[in-house]
C-alpha cells in the first residue's frame, strides 16, 4: 500500500479513508473514488504519514485525481439536484406522504439519487419511489434522518450568533449529556442548553474534559486535606454569617453562598469555612 488519504465528500462530513494508489495527491485535491454508492467526488483532507491499518480491512484505491471534466460534471449534478428536489416535493404532495424533504443528492456517476427526509414515524413511500423512478430512470433511495442530521444538512445560526458547529466542522455527532451542563455550572433551562435541533447543544462537550479534570483534582485534594470540599447545599460560615452553598465554581475557586438573610454573595474558597456539624 502506497499511502492512505482521508477523503470528505461534503462540508463537515465524515472522513473516509482510501489507498492513494500511487497518485500524486495533496491536501485539498479533488479525487474520484469508488464507494458503496458508486463513483463519488471528494476532497482530500488528511494524508497520514504512517497509517496504521487493520489487516482484515483493506482500503479501496483512489481512481484518479479530479479533472476539469469531472468538475464540470459535478456542477451539472448540483443543478440537477435542485430540479430533482422540486419534482420530489410535488410528488410528495401528490401522494400526501407525511414527510419533510430536506435535500436531494446525486451520486457522481448519476446512477442513484438519494432523497433525505424527516418524519415523525415510519413512512410508506413505495408508490412515491415508483413514481420517482419512472421520472428519473435511475435508482432511487429515500433516507430518513433524525433531527440532529436535519440541522446539519439545513444549517442555521446558533444562540451564539455563529453558524451551527455540526454544519461547519463536526464530522460526527458525539454523545452529550445533562451532566456536562452541570459540570460547567450552566443553567439547566432546556431553552438555554438546547440547539436548533431541540437536542442538547454539541458545544457542551468542548470544555467538559477540562471541568471534569478540575473536579477530579479538587475531590482528590479534598480527600487528602489539601483543599476545601464544597458541595451545593452545604452549610458554611463566612465573615458575614452562616449560609448555604448555591453554586461551586471549580475553575475560579469560588462559591456562591446564600446567607441567612436571603442575601447571596460570591466568595473565594479561602473566605468560606465548612460548619462543624456538616
């Protein structure tokens, strides 16, 4: 094997690996490769210097570097996809199929059209497929995707004011849990920690490892008597009287305390002591 290349078929899409087939390929080059769907055009995004491969998983070789003719065909495919999308919308309305069409996608060799859609449940689209096959005279695939995939394909603007992470650079969806929001002291209001897809925001993972590491270190130090061991609900003493811990900021080493007079104040760990009866 000559060299392994990482190829991405769409922006922020998953990376697939192929044998470079002794071609003079560089980063950002366009290549034509064979996939399970047929011939596809992709962009080279990774060229590992020392690839580690499993012996029972041989990689398919790249067929060729993309030529000007290939680029022209790719552009024609994009125009045909727009037309196919409009036609499919009319057929969906004709058959009254309960589905929301997201995108139409031709394979590079135009041997198949894939229509991506969302739906609340299972959909019987057999008649729709027959009608589309009669119109386009090629293989038809209707693929149902989830709400996170819908946001990735449609894109949009997040609550931060920037384009969605999933549509710009995230290749795969990683698990996100409510615990990540708790670790970072974020509001647990669903409207504030959910993305446009209605699921927990992917960006909750970005800094979670740092918070997890700091929390583990803080717990370890507390067990060894090297630092305070505060937790929400703990009774503590301050210079202004006793109170209860509302929030612990492990990054700034501060706690938010509600004093007996209902007043809240943020203090450093050094300015707070645990009550003896705790």
